[in-house]
């Protein structure tokens, strides 16, 4: 008991009232980090190998495709799928869609995302503990300081992947919105020149790849899926869902309706391309109209304080001198 009490006293003096709790948490994190590589590299049981071999031999041709898809995933992450994937199917679908809209199409993207959150959270938490123990810890440290220096970096590390994905999604959607009117004009030109919709999509994807790679990637996916024999309506609908941009969704709806009712695709593209050009002009005018307000705010912040100092400063100095003379 004497040794335990002495250790507890040392931890309390170094880390504050929550010293023992912080030490136990740090020890648990270290044990988890040490155990994970051991479990990943653990040799497979021979009986499990025999079971897998027998099951693979019994799989029919229809299920072989699913097996091939499963092999494209990271088998090491399969062991921790319970921890690295939300159990709620709706939440899992939403996270997968968000990552897809941000440009991360890997089958294990959700697992990598949650793994990055846990890894960065634990790493920053350990860095916070180290920084607090070495540079901040003292007898004057309060419980609030302890929580701020330790839990703050951990929370920041946990939120970094989410912030990165959100920022990447916004940049990608902005790039698609900026390049979409030009791609529509090019697609209209190709259709009017006698090319089919499939050929025009391939041509547009190759032409805008240097300027708008995100939009070109989406058109390439559409062309590949069409070549694979997938239904055109489903392909276009998937494109609208992947992009997450209202203009793309409206464009997809126009093409699907044109295909359903048998109207001319060229006429539909011409009308919609004109609308997109008008919308781009409206966006530019909106940004231009916001500039005077922003400039006014910046001008006030940069000019009013110096002007007040120039006008009021001499009066304040004079009053201070009067008080000084009165005090003498």
C-alpha cells in the first residue's frame, strides 16, 4: 500500500488531481497500440485455412464475383470492421456518400477515415500528455489546465480528418460548378456535330481533364459504366448523387426526361446550356455585389481606429498632463 500511495502522490503532484486517471488512460492507450500490430500479424489457424479452402471450393460461379470484390478490400481492416464502421446502415451510407463526393472512392474509405480519426486522436492525446508533463505541469496547474492541454489536442486530432474531408468536398463541388457550363457547351457542340451522347461524354472528359479534373473524372466514370452495359438512366443518376451539385442533378433529370419522352438531346442541351451560362453570370454578379460591403468593412476597420487616435489622442494626453500637474 505504501508504494501505491507514493506513486499516486507523485502522479497527483505532477499531473494534478486527475494524475492517476491520466496515467491509467495513457497506459491503456499504449497497450492498445502495442496489441493491434500483434493481432494484425498473428498467424492464421490451420483449421481456419481448411475451412476457407473448403468454402471457396463450394462457391458457385454467381458468388465468385462477390469474392473477387471482397479481395479488393483490405483484409487486415476486416478484423476491426466493427470498430471502424458505423453499425447503423443509414449512417454508414451517409459517410460513404460524403467520402465519395469528396473524391475518395476506395471500398475501405470509411474504414480508413475512422482509423485516421482514432489514430490522430490518440497520437495528439499522447502529445498533449507529454507536453503537459514536461513543460506545463506544476503545483499551480488546475484541473481545467490539465483537461485543456490533454483533451484539447486529442479532440483536435480526432476532428482533423472530418475537417479535411469537408474542405475537400467543398473544393471539389466548387470546381465542378465552375467547369460545368463549359463542359455543357462542348457537349452541345459534339452532339450537333453528329456524335452520340456517349461519344460526346468521352470527348468532353478528355478535353476538360487539364482544367477541371474532378468533372472530367465523373464523365470518365459515366462513359466507362455505359461501355460496361449499365442502364443509362442509372448511370446518370449515380453521377448526380456522386457530385452532390444541384446543377448536375438538374442536368441528369433533363437528360433522363429527354431519353424517356424521345425528345432531341441537342435541344435539351441547348436550353440547359443557356440556363447554365445565365446562372454563371448571376454568380459573378453576386460576388461583385458583395465586394463593396466587404471593402467597406475592411476600410472601416483600417481607417476608423487611426482616425480616432489622431483626433482623440491629443485631448487624452492633455487631460493626463492636467491630472499630473494637479497631483504635483
